[in-house]
């Protein structure tokens, strides 16, 4: 009798499994990516040709997308792509996974997932190992909610983020589609390859705060006054302690 063979779970990075990724000026609610490869190929052009980046994201036909990306030359993409790609691939895969858990349960949530592309295989392996260790006491997933004043601008606030995360980086950052602090948090997350999840807070701050705290583990707000310009930030600070979650406001001086 032949012994049974074990095959590695297969993950197709071109499979149409839409997810919302980082915010952009055109899409404060987060860019819709039809597949992981849509995310990867479009990120090659961030800050270099954002019009073309948007064009790639809009290609919802798999064959058209393959034909379009086959013509991309290395000289066309951002100069730092080789250094940035591994971190961004992992971030994109994480964002797709948390938004498509049922569809990816038998691939990315299994060990030794294979895609045939080493960088993507590495990302899958790293995510799997992180999820396994999350079951250990003291090593639980850290999903940090960031909110604050709508008129904050400039990267100086990044120093506050660095202070917040000096001992441990979050597994995910939860932000809203507001302007100000939420935009800056998105930029910071992108620069550090931290996955984000974007929530709509423009219409109903209460509902948005409740949604963010459903899985959010820590809440940090930044504002000039005790009462923030952001109703969402105020509600988060009020609700988090009621749920036994860490919450802290950092004062900001321009």
C-alpha cells in the first residue's frame, strides 16, 4: 500500500479576493484591491505615478491585469521598491487575510503555504507563525486604535507614534476615514509596513467607535485639548475603559 502524501496548501496571489488597504488622497476610505497582486503591483508606483497606481487598482478583469502588469519594467517603479517590497507584501497579505478569513482558512491559515513566489511564501510563513504565537499569554495580537484632532498635520506626530510603539509594534492599526490625525496614522503605518483597517466615522462617531473596539485592544488619541475636535476620538476614550481596554490621550502642542 502506498503511503499517503502531504501536499502544501496553495495560495493564489492573483485570485480575486477583494480587500481594503491603505488610505490614499483619492480614497480616504482605503484603496480597494481586487487581489494581493493588485496591491503589490500598485504599490510599486506609490509616490512615483499615482495615476497609474490608481489605474492598476481599477483593473478588475484578471486577464487584463496580467497583460498590463507584464509590460512593467523595473526602471518604471519606485527606486526603493527592492528594499520596501518584503514588508509591504506581508502587510498586504495580512490585510487580505483578516478581511477574507473564511476564503483563506485552508491556505494562509495553514503551515507551509505555497505560492511559488519566495517573497510571498516568506510573508505567508511569517504571518502563520505570528498567529500561532498570538495564543501565548502576553503575546496576544495588538490591534491599536488611533484617533485625534482633525486639524493635525505634519510628520512631527510620528515621534509620538515612535514613542508609543518603542517596545512593541502593533499587529494592526485601526483608523477612520477622517482627516488630520487619521491621515497621519495611515502614513506612519505605511512607512512601517503595519497593516491598517479603515472604518467609516464621518456619519456616526458612536457606531464607528463601537466597531473599532470590537477587536481593537488599545486606544490612543492625540489632541490639543482634553476635548478633541474629533467626536470619534472622544467616544473612543469614553467607551474603551468601560470594556477594560487600555486607553490614553496624548496632549499635542504645535
